[in-house]
C-alpha cells in the first residue's frame, strides 16, 4: 500500500491478480475504485493513475485529484494544467504521486512520464476539463 502525506486521505493499493499480474485500486478523497489489472499487452505502461473531479456547480469542474504510480524507469512526472502550465509532480519512495487542483485553471488535462535524459516515456490525457456555463 502506498499513502500520500495528507492525513492518509488517498492511497493506492496493489495486489497480485490472475497470472501473477500486479493489479491496483485507489482510495480517493471521496471515492474508492475496485481493483483493476492492466489489459493484456498493456503491462509496459509507465503510468497507472486515478482521477476524481468535482465542482460547486453542476457541469463545472473546479477541482480535481490525481493519484498514481509509475514504473521504476520513470524519473519524473509532469502535469499539464487547463491553463497550459506544466508542473512537476514529486514521486515518493514507492514511485507514487499525487496532484491536487483547487481551482479550474489548475485542473490537469495531460500527464507525462519522463525517463532517462528527459525522454518522454508516456503521455496520457486526463479525463475531464472545466466547462463554461
């Protein structure tokens, strides 16, 4: 189990699944996922991440949580925000990371994993963007 340092509110859990695969589940600030195992052939993915989005108004995303874990060859994680900034997200000793967005411009739209020499290993689109009324 991997925990962040913010009062244990979020965590990633791992377990052995079918065929000795490593499977993951996440506890987010207001939700809990079920265990999922990487799809066959996806075992080389550099990122496994979970997201949670919310807002004060219906159909308006104004805050988000992003929690994940990386492969051992990932040296750095960066999040691209709704307003175009690219922010480095620290990895903890278990290769896990967490990013919190408290306002719409900070909501993540993409996440990138970088390897040796700064090479991009993987880029993934994050599942929601703020909507205008």
